[in-house]
C-alpha cells in the first residue's frame, strides 16, 4: 500500500474513532451548548467535521500518489 493511501486511511479513521470510541466519555447532559445537550452537540460537530477531514484525506492521497505524468 502506498504512503498516501495509508495516511488517507488514517485520516478517514479519525471521525469513526471519535464518534464511536469517545461516546462513553462525552455522554453528558451538561454543559448545554447552543441549547443542545453536550452529547448531541458532539455528534453534530463531528458530522460537520467529517467531510472536511475526508476532503483532507482525498488531497493527501492525491498528492502522494501522483504518477509521473500527473506531476507538474
């Protein structure tokens, strides 16, 4: 597996680990943020951040896995 692919997979793993692995740690009703319980705010925040992280993973893979014809 190429270096860029490994880095992209690691970046893609971050949202999964945070949403699944950290839920027991952030399962709280208080504090209330923007009128939402902390757990709901946490989930919504990571749902919003996931596309940005996956776009970063796409760019990392694209940068490291270019062929010689695609290089500037």
